[in-house]
C-alpha cells in the first residue's frame, strides 16, 4: 500500500524538480544511496526494475525508508507490464514510471490511485497518456528529444507537466535548458548517482552532489 497519495507525489515532483533514478542488487549499498539522497534533500527516488529479484530489494528498501526516512517517496521505474506494476504497488510503490506508453499499466495504477508516469516520445502519445490520467508525463529518451521538444509541446499544451529522463545531467547549462523549456521535474540516474561515488563508497560526496543539484534546479525552476 502506497504511503503517499498521487497528489502528494505530484506536489513533491513539482516542488523539488528532481527524481533520482537508481538500481543496485546490493541492499545495503542501496540503503546508503537512498540515505545519501535523502540527507542531500531529495524526497523522491525511482528504483529501477532492472535486475533479477529487483522487487525483493525494493521491498526491503521501502521498509527501510518507512522506518528511517519518513519523508522519502520511493517509487519504481522501468516497468513494462501491468503485472509488474501491480507487484510493486503491493510492495508499497508510491509511483510507477514506464519507458513506454502502456495503457494496461495506467489502468491498474488508476485503480489504486497510484501516480504513473508513462514514457512518451510524441505529442499524440502525451495526449493519450493525459486522457488516461497521467499527471506528469515522462519524455523519453530525453537525450534524443531534447529541450526543444519540450518547448514545442508546451506551446500548444501549457497544461502538460513533463519529466525528461535520459540526457539530463547535473551541470548548470543542461538543467537551465530543460527548465527554461518548461519541464516540471527531471529524472536523473548515472549523472547523479555516479559510478565514482559507488565504487569509492563516497556517500558523503553523493549527498553533497544531490544537495548542489537541487540548489541549481531551484535557481532555474519557474
């Protein structure tokens, strides 16, 4: 059962502007990453469903968050079918992110009133996602579509809330370009939780990096 309503999730995405993305099969490492993001000011994290038994890691991570990081909103990403979405919601996922527009996922999430953010690459897909109740639409892959795509979408559809994922980096120029184009928030994975931080177990460095990234976003967020 989700601890946070989809309205609360949307409000936090809009407030902070950042959704860190992360996956690892090591639970203890994942707890340290989650804690570092939390201490750095992040209140959202998308745990990507990318490995065997990922749902088991997610379950323990969500219990850890509930007991130790009470404001952390943990969701799941890389979900490609309704069954997987249902599994993670049963484990307490507070939001579901997909790489593609799958109507079956939208239906099961709406039944549970859990926010879902489908990956879209065209205006037609975005419009259909919104018809199916998506509050925030994921633009993917952001590296190929770019801020210009977002700006073009927002012109005729200013009500559309967009979260680009892929191609988002933590440098000022990149973040400025996305937020100037009108995104609501950005999803950031390996450019935020870098291999260097993980390999060196530099969790203090990760905390500072998250904090600095949030400060940059605050400067450019409208």
